[in-house]
C-alpha cells in the first residue's frame, strides 16, 4: 500500500509545517520589542454597520454605556433596517455615539465606507453589531502598535455541544491563518474586529471593483492592503478579542460558509486558493481511503481513523491550549469524518442562490 503510506506521510508533513510555522510565529511575537508608537484612544472611531439587528444593538449599546474607557466616537450606520432599531439612538444623550442612515446606496460595504467617511480620526475600528466585548477591551487596544491594518481576534460563543462543531471549524481556519502569517502573510480576517488606518483604507478600498459582491468587506480590504504593500499585523489570540454568536443551525452555518467560500474565489489570491485546494484534496483523499477501508477491512479502518485522530490531536494541541479550548479536540475524530462531506455539500451549494440579511446574493 505504497500510495496509502505516501498519502499519510504527505499529510503528516503538511501538519508539521503548520505547527512549526505557528510555534515560530508565537515565539517571534513573544520576544521583547523595542519602543514603538502606540495607538491612542482619541485616534479611534468605531464603525458599526447594521441591518435589522434591534436585539443585538440593544445589547451592544448597553455594553458601550458601561465602559469606563472609550474611543473618540462610535458611528452606527443603518443599512435600510425595518425593525425600528433607529429608536434606540433617539433616547441616547451622548455626543460620542452617532447614528447615520444609508440613503440610496445599500450593503455592508457601502455602510462601512460611509462610516469611515464620517469619521474624523486617524484610525477606524470596525465591529459587527452582534459582538460582545470585555470591560478592559479598550485598555488593551492602547497597547497596540500603529499599523495600516491590525487583524484582531474573534471568538465564538457556544451554548451547547452541537455548537462545538461550528466552533472547531473556525478555530482550525484561525490556526492556518496564524501559521501562514508567521512565515508569509495572513490570509483571513474578520470585519467583526478589525482596526485600520483611515488613510490606507481610502487609498486601497477600490469599492467599485467588488461592490457587486454583497459580503467580503473584510476579505477585500485585506487583499487590497496586501497588494498595496501596507503594514499588516495578525494580533495574538488572547487580547483585544470580541465574542460573536455561532450560527443558530446547520443551514445558517452552511449559508455563512458558502458566502465565505464564494468571496474567496473572487479575491484572486493564489496563496489562499492553493491552500484551499491542498486542504480539499487531503479531505477528499482521506474520505476515499476511509470508505475503501470500511468496505474491505473494518478493523483496519478503525486503526487508521484512530492513528489519524491521534496525530491531529497531538499536532493541534499547542494551538488549542493557547486558545484555552482543548476540550474541542475531543470531537476532532468525528469532525474529521464529517469535514469531507461538509466540503462536498459546500462545493455543490455555490451553484444555487442564497439569501443574506433579507437580500438575495
């Protein structure tokens, strides 16, 4: 079974490369740095686009009101909501919280663009309306070095064992992102928690290029920053994090991943696409191996599945320990079986239309 051993050997080498890159990046990040210019809070405006998120806005505004340390301003941009979320802002008596509404234009990208245009500060911090933040979030922000783009961590809240499968999928993507950032550059970011320089954003955004694509404001900004050779930093996992809910069900999960997958193909990022192809080939390859083994030798199937699961658990342990989520590794064997099926469903789904925030995409 030369082909079998070769495939497993290649997979082990792939995982080892990711692990070594991740460890290298973490060690480099922990080394003492020389004095650098830090970001001041009066240099930051928080921009929050939203559409029909009354409950989320109510929760976020309550958190903002309780903060002792705040940035210069918060700008909320209403993308044609119909749930009376605007009423929440009429009762506010704070000059640092502003509400604006999109008129003829629409979409999250247009909302962010308008919010950035209204900001008078050097830096913009983009949030989603459904996040939760810690009370010391902005104290941590003041420890950041000034960069054109800083990718900040986003955590996902889980309320049940069922949510673990959604969460581990995101965490594995984050692991890949940290590994690639250590030796080359980050491939992913989330607009739910993204800090960038207003001048750099204005210079590279080129909204007309991707305005017709409903989502992907964060992905296109990252890609355009990379093309313009702007300074980009992927921040550590343990500070300046926000928490956002997991998808509520499997259909929402698949629709979300479909949007992400669709915009990835539009980025024309050869490095990201190459990694995606390699990952997909391994997933499908192992699925075929498992089916063949299960059909011909169930005992060998169990031995192979156990070996693969143990190797993945050992090699992924340092990252999940840093996340303080080692419990998620307990579902890794089952996730490994479901991952190829989920990939094939996702690939097939891109050929049908879907909906996001009440709009066809």
